[in-house]
């Protein structure tokens, strides 16, 4: 035991001499997490990060068998699910982890909103976080099509068609994204390139920035805790908080394995561009509230198409979300901002209700 | 360094020479960016595929294969069409792409209508919207039966 430690300290000394590792140790020792009644929400970012790491690992494994073409994609996924050892497991974990990651990212977003962690000096952390959520949803949208099954094919047809409703640039954007006027094999290769290369690259950059800023600025203490006299105490990040993180991650891994085993990802029928759309075409659940909103809009609002109004509304909402730190400045000055809390809660209720309606109020005939 | 700056400022022609060099560098960088971005942008825009200009298509379906009150999907160039035989026995053809969000419609023999499953849009057998979100009627094609061949053509 002692020899291992000696050998390790020898390696450490060798590296330290060249790389000045003492800085790392200093960072690890200095990083602290405030302890108060809202501390539990600090775990959501780390949880999202863990699920993203799972996505990278399982995604790389899926690449070994996946073939990105309209002729081969469905069959390669079928082969992966039926023949490849544990292929079903890795694909199911990839699918479940994607959903859980977006779920925890949404929780993270709303907890940061309600705890006002976006206020000065963390505006850039907030903006990078909102952009990361956008990237996560883009990952979801592009990944959904890759198995080239019927549901995904028509959901993508509808999704890209909705994009065409954006005035002026919409049809142009949709054509570039689809690689043509319709969802086809060209769309599949484009989505593949975006899913496995473009989005990971952008995410690496933004995630690096996000984590660097979290490290640099430390954890935000919610204003109401500060008003009550500050945090009760502090916890060392290393190892105390990290070990708690680990407990959460191991639990998440166990849940993922159970979900993958009991509810494996479906494949369904192969996409056929010349077959009628089946009933029950729906997007992934995190797009459902937007999709359902568009359904309730009339075909025409004033002289605009209803869809165009809806999609512009959501683009405006995304922009407002992005610049929240510059709109809600009361909490930055240490003043309470009740109204803002109610707006956030209203948004959460809206998303939950519309998502529920999307599944419950599906027209049957 | 500072002395350089001072002497630059003192000497007028030198100043303009530096300005010229800066302009040259600036435009070169700009030109380089354009030379990279233009091909990349054009590369990402898909090439125009020759759109099916065929105004007429002869189907591989024979008239007697389509029973009354049923329908079949066919290819009109690279677009899907739907051939319906009405309960009265008449053949009609439409574009099968729903005018709402371009899902592919199907024939509902229980309703005698064309139906889009994506958002519950209903069309009658003239292609007109009866119910649901579609903003405009389905494109109607002209159907001609020549012997045992069905010829579908665009209304031109």
C-alpha cells in the first residue's frame, strides 16, 4: 500500500515539477458550496452534466454499428437491437438518458430562475446555459430522425414544415436543414452530421465556458437566503459535495439501467415516404407544449398564418429567456421580485398543462 | 515602440502608408473570409434537384384493382398522390400531401373522406377542407382511364 502511495507521489512530483499541479490542488481545496435550505438545487447542473457524459459514451458506441443512409439506417438499428450483444441496452440508455438530461436541464433552468442565480455577475453563465438547453433540444430533434422509422419520419416532416412558417427566411432555412424540399435521405445525412459533429463541437465550447464561469464565480446564494443572514455554513466541494454528486450519479445510472431494461427503446416500422401518415404522430415530449400550442391557434390570426404567429411567439419567448438577467434587475439590486416568481411559475404551469393536453387530448378520428 | 508612434504621427506620408498597409491587410482578411464562407454556404444549400416536370403519369395500378370506396397512394414524380374510387365508382386523384404540414393523407372508408392522421384534417372527395387545420384544399389531378391504364395529369 505504502509503495503504491510512494510511487503515486513520485508521479505527482514529476508532473508537478513540469505542470505546476499545485494550482489544481489549490482550486480543489478552495472551491466551496454554500449550505442552506435550497442547496439541493445545486445538484441539478452536475446531474445534467453526468447524463451528457452518458450520452457521449453511448453515442460513440452506437456509431460503431449505425449506417447513416435512408436505405441502411433502419436496418442497422434493427441489427443493433436484435443481434449485437447489449446493442439494445446502449441504444435504450442513449434514448432514456437523452430524455432525462433534457428533463434535468429544464429543472436546472427553472431552479436557477426561481433562485435568481442569473443575476450579476452570472449573466454570461445564464446565457451559455440557455444556449446549451437549445443545443440539447437540437440534439433531440436531429437524433429522433436517425433510426429512420415511421414516427420519426413524419414528426420531422411536420417539424421542418412548421419551420417554413417563419416569414421570409423560413422556407429557405427548412430547405437547407432538410437538404431539399422534403424529408429524404439527404435530410438523414444532414441530421447525422449535425447530431454527431456540429452539435458536440458547439456543446464542448459552450459547456467549457459554462463550467469555467461556475468555477470562477462560485455558487450563487439565493437573495432570500442572503436577506435572512446568509448561508448556514459551507461545504468543501472536494470531496464532500463531489461525493454527494456521485451518489446522485450512481442512482441515475441505476435508474437508467432499469428504464432501459424494462422499457427498451422502440423502433417501430421503417419510414416510407409513400405511405399515409399513421395516427399518433407526435414530437418528443419536450416539444409537445409548443406543438400543442400551435394546434390551438386558428389557421389565420389577422392577416398572418396562425403557425407563423405561434412560431414567432416562441422565438420571442426564447429571446426573452436568453436576456432575463437584463430584464429582471430588481433581484440584482437586492430587492424582492415577487412578480417575476409568479411569471416563472405561470410558465411552468403552462408547459405542464399543455404537455398533458398534448398526450391526453389526442384526436382519435 | 513609442518613439516609432511619435515619428509616424509626425510624418504624414508614412501615416498614409501605414493606413494603406492596414487597408490591404484588412481587405485581404475580408477576402479570405469571403473565399472560405461563400463556398461553405453554397455547399450547405442543397443543389436544385430537377423537379419532376412531368405533367402526366401512367400508373401501375389497373382500374379494376381499386375497389369502390377505397384508395391507393401513387408516385407523381417524386411526390405522393392518392387515387380514390368514390362509393359511386368514380376515380379521382389528389396530391397526398396535406396542405397543413405535409403529412401524407389516407382514405377513410368509414367517413368517405380523405383524412390526415397528423392533425386530424378532413377533406371531402373534391379535395376541399371539411374539418381541421388545413389552410387550403388538396391539389386535384385529372384522371383518365385508357383501356386498362390509368393516366393522371396535372390540371394545366
